[in-house]
C-alpha cells in the first residue's frame, strides 16, 4: 500500500484528527472501510515522495467503524 509523504506528514502533525481509512477492493468486490488511528510512527526522509506499507500490517491495526 503506497502512502504519500504529504499524507504521512499531515497524519503526524494532526495526531488527534487524522484517521487512515482503508477500503479493500478486488475486482467488483468492495469491502467496508476500516480505520487506523495514528498509522505512522515517523516522518519519511527528506527526498522521499511516498512510502510502501505492508497492507496486512495496516489491516491488522485497523478497527471497524463504530
């Protein structure tokens, strides 16, 4: 799963406001969204434009809406 540098920086600067929403899509099948609070731990290096994250790890930390 690829996340842009700007998304990561926004999340880190607005810890209480930012929630990463993930929707799994496979072909015509679309699952309900799940949410990850505080998904990122550190800012990417200066020259980085995006970061690839392990989708299974993010889904493992996600919560259903509620």
